C-alpha cells in the first residue's frame, strides 16, 4: 500500500460561492482590471463581453430550482450563477434523447428549464409530455436581450433575459451562507459521465467548489502569471474566459489567432483531430494545454510539445471531487504522468493498483442515491475512484486505466488503454477504442477494438482484425471520454 500526501494545503473560505467570487479580495498584480471584459464569446457579436462588475449586477434575478440544459455558451455561465444567486440548486445536463430528458426532469422535479437554441424542439416536446407550462421554459443564447416565442411551430418559450426583469431584482442580494451552511448547501448537481454504466448526480457544495478553485489556483500559480486568458472563470484570480464555438478545425485556428488565449482546454479527441489535420499546429500565444478525461498517451503529449512548443498537461480527477493531480507548470512534461497531488489531498494505492483519494472538498453524495454514495465513499472519507495506477519515488501519479476495463491476457492484467496505444502505432489508424466484451464461449472478458482508419489506408483485415467505424463516439457529459457504453451496445448488436 502506497500512501501519499500533497506537499501543499489550502485554507478555502467557508462561504457561499458568489461571495467568494465577487466579494473576496484579490491582488491587482497580473489581473485583468475591472473595466476589462472577463467573459467573452469566441463568436464575433455586437456585445464585447461582461466585466466583473456587470456580471455581479446581472446576478439579481430570483428563481427556484433550475435545470440548465445542453451546450454551454457565453450566457449559460451567467444563468448558472444567477440560479445560485437565487439560493437555488442548478443542474447541468448534456444533450440526451427525449425519453432520457423526461426521466431526468422527473427525477429533479425542476421548476425552470433553461436551454440552448439548438435544443428547443427537444425541450418543448419533453415539457409538453410532462405538462410543464411554457412560462417555465427559457432559451439561453448569445444575446443579452431577446424576444418571446409564443405561437412558434415548436412550442412557446421565453428568452432568458426575461428573468432579469423580476420585480425587486434591482434590490436583490444573494443569500449569504454561514461556514456550516457553505459545507452542506448544494450549489450545483453534476452528472457523472456514465460511460460504462448509469450516470449519477453528484451534489457539489459551495465550500467544495471553492476548495477546488483554491487548489487549482495554488498549483497553477507555481508559475508567475500575468493577465491570463483561459477557459474557466475565477473571481479570485480575475482571469479572462473565452467561450468557444462548436469545434471545426479551420474556424478553431482562426479564433485562436484572433483571441490569443494563453491557456487551452482540449479533450483528447480534439487534440488528435488537430494533430491529424495540421502538420504543425501553431498557437504562439498559448503557453499551456490542459487535457484529460481519458488516458493520454505520452506519444501524443510529446508530438504536441515538439510541434507547437506549448506545454501539454494530462490531468486526473472526477466529477465527484474535482481535479486530483496536475503536472508541474514550471517543468516540461517528459512522460505520461498526470502530475502530483493538488493541495490538501491524500491518496493511497493498493498492491493491485487501485487508487483511493481523500479530499475535504468532495461531493456531499449522489443525489437521492445513498447506497451508491456508500459504495463510492468510505466512512472515513476515502473515494474509491475505480482507477488503476501507480506513483513513483517523486510522488508523480500514473493512471493506466479503469478497473472495469482490465483484461486478463495470458495470465497478465492488461488495460484497454495499453492495447489502444499499441494499435495506434500503426500508421493507417488515426483513432481507436478498446472495450471488454464477453462472448458466449468465454468466461472472462476479451478485448474488442474499434478503429478509425486514415484517409487512404492500406490496412487489411488479414493484417489487423478490428472493427472499422467512422468516428469513436464521445460521451455527451464533458465531451472528453470515449462513450464505451455506446460501443458496448454496438458490439452487442454486431456479435
């Protein structure tokens, strides 16, 4: 058993999230001034963005428990913060089928639905099936003011800015929480990825989210920072946030050239697409690229760092408690490590490589699922991550796969990620996912691989027996992990 403690600790304020973001003191050194927009859209639009003072003034709309649905855009963050400012609990949903949306709406018994423009038909159908009145439906787009849509072909709904006109809104102040309340009050419900099983709702408290921010900032600021432009908002740091549009490689490159971010967050499949599309991706302004949500092979990290020159960091964490490890921002990443423990964390790794994490900022539990919570978090606070990994003599972590994805091959435990990396060495293969399946004649799971071939492959089945598909499916939740459940359903149909 390996026991590891972080070298650092943070003293997270025990307050409500909005007071932390907008009332906490911060240093002006290296921060964007309050007169500069902190939230901007990657789309060219009439509005230049939102300053920190404008954001604070907007968050004066009262409401009830709310579900935020589908793709994020510039104003979705304002909507989420507005929900929290009303003393309500916000739930974020990724794009799902009508039946699954109906099931989740029933589970949450929500009062208001906020949704993106592209999902209005789906939401209106679900709302009609559940007899949710039209006055509880609000579309959140990139504009600040909009029109109501009563009488439209796909159902009636209102623009989200209507919520800003709540009587008494100008005098409204968000509820302040005591230290005890900050630790127990749920700020947001986040769906876990559910890529290998059912998705669950993690209850994240105000204190837990604040602690996650403090952990990340302490680690990130090991390197001196100045007016960063990144993809997260933090009131304590005053970093500028750019909300990207839907990914398309050419438009993406043009947007990066225009907004000049210093820090990118890219999931594995987008990194792979950029490396395949461009012989030499060039982002002169970018210093760091953060990726994760999947096993990131060092070959990919090395290729990016050689071609672009910016540092690529592979992260490790869970929806249930935030980031666990991050590589040192002052060092060039030289192998497949996910880095060292963030402040105030502990880890233990069993002889079989099972990783357990203990964090003071972990979730309160799974929403209305006490049995699932007890199976994940022990009585003394250890989170059973379900991951397999190891730690070296420098306390650097290496995650090699999920316990569920281990395969017994010739008496040895092999992870699907290891098989995937071996397959990717073939020049005619651009992407791959390996899942465990059980065939009728087998007692143990065997690997089944799905590949995406290059444009002009010479690959034949005699050379490598794998199932070709057009694209590896990615989970809608977080859009960073391979959707192994969908691949499992495909394998079941094929076999």
